[in-house]
């Protein structure tokens, strides 16, 4: 047997059985079932949106966006965590000539199609199912080695490309992106330790204490509550800024804790992860004190700017907060003290010549450009050269 014949046999001689139930909805009938991730990876392909044709006569084909390597990497890591879960269905489209449903046993059999007609394309096992939605999840499962990851699928049989496109656009346009502050707030319910839970708890502690520089200044669910001061920062902004000093890979650290172990202290660049030791050694109160003292020193140095509710003054608002959080690493490394106090930070800020009203939107534009500009001013002030 020639190698080409052998390869073709491998692509056309096998079929996949999927236990399914038939669903009837206004769009028509389709099937809901589950399939082993290995089989799912083998039978699926994604029709990426592209342009084809001569100039002036181009046609746009395919419905999928190109794969995002960073998103695939993130999902691949997630699939290896102890509590990985894909609860929503991957949506697939198959040709009727490749699908046969047995009503008695509820098995949908997907089989390759070998054409004897040059005008009709064959369909190998690798192209049995076109992915309508879920291509990143499938790609993220590429290196998953176990047999224990089953994926729930919704399978549409013999629908045209316009219907595929309609389903894809409806599913993705109808989804409301979950507010990140809500996501971090839900870590309060977690029973195990994690970088996310630690940062959430510090944010809550600083927001609740009446003596804290952040009292009523952190929007817990990402939107203003009745008690929030004007210009308050979101919980997501606080958590993400702090977590950069604690964990290079929060998902991996969380998974390690879930497995009953403690993450390694040296997992990442400790020159950047200045507060990782507080996570590993469970010194939550000490880390909270550092954040409190640092921003208390900011408030003491520029009290009018910190207290200002004027939209044009940015010190205690997101731009100012993010810039000073970036500067915290420089200040902490400069002090070279494990647990600095307010007086240590005050010495640094007292060397800066900025007055309260220097922190305005004329000098520091809204957005990341203003944040970066303020950070450069703080570093360039010479306060860390004494």
C-alpha cells in the first residue's frame, strides 16, 4: 500500500459517535451532546474570515476571527488547573452527508465523506465539523493529554454559511462582558488562598476603614455605590495594580493552593514581585499596612489634591493611583526595608517639589499616557537619589 493511500485511509475510514438529544427551536432542529476533547480536536476546523479574489472582485469568506495566541495560551494553562471547566457549549456545523442520528439509542454518528466526483469535495475526518463558536477553547485543549475532559457541544446539521454567521454574531453580540471588579469581588467566597483573594481582601479592608486613605474610594463592583467618593477607583484597578507585585502567574498560584500546596517563593522575577513573600508567608496584615502607610504618606504630602473632588485633579483618581502604584516598587526597593513605615515614605515624598495642584489633567492627560507621564515625573524628581 502506498503511503498516500494509507494516509487517506486514516482520514476516511473512521467515524465518531456522540451521545445526543435532539432539540427543536425556531431556528430548526439541532443536537446537544458531549464529546471527548481528543475527538473534538480531531474532527473540527475553523473557517477564518478572509478576502479572496482578484482586485475589484474580492469576496469575503469565513466567519471566524483569527486565533489570538495569547488567549489560546491562557486557555491552555487553564485546562491544566485542578478545577478547569467549560460549562458552555461549543457550537459546530456539519454536513448532512456526514451525519446520521439513531433515534433509538440517541447516537449521532459523524463520518467522513469520500467523493468519487471531481466536482464534489471529499470531507476527511479532520474537517467533519466547522466551528461556529469555541475555536479558542478547542485550540487551548491542543496539548491536553488526559481522557477526562469532555466538552458539551451543540451540533447543527446542513445549515448554510449565512445561518452559521447569524448564530456566531448573535452569540457573541449578545454576550455582556463580565465586569472585572465583580470577578475579583467573588474571590471573597473562595475557601482557599490565592493572589486574587489576597488582593481583594486588602482592597476591601482599605475601603472599609474610616482611617484609611482609601476609605470609600474603591468601587467594589466596578460602579459607584452610594457611599463612594467622586473619582473613586475601581476594585479591578486596585487588584490588578497590586497583583503585579505578588504573582507572575496568578492562575498557576491559585491552582497550586487548590491542590493543597504552597507556591514557590522564587516563581518569577523577585525584583518585580516585591510583595510575593507576603503571599507565601501569609503576612496579609503586614502587606495591608505597607499599602496603607504608603498612600497615607501621599495623602499627608499633598492633602488638598488627595481630598479634591475636582475632575481636573487626578492624584487620588485612577491615573494618579496607577502612577503611584508603579512608583511604589521603586520606593520600596530604594528603602530596602521589608516593612517600611509612613515616616520612610514621607522622607521620599518630602523631597519632591510638586504642589497639590500640579496633579491636574493639563499636565497629565486622561488614560495611560497621563499615568506614564506622572510616573516618569516621580522617578525623575530625584527623590530616590539621596
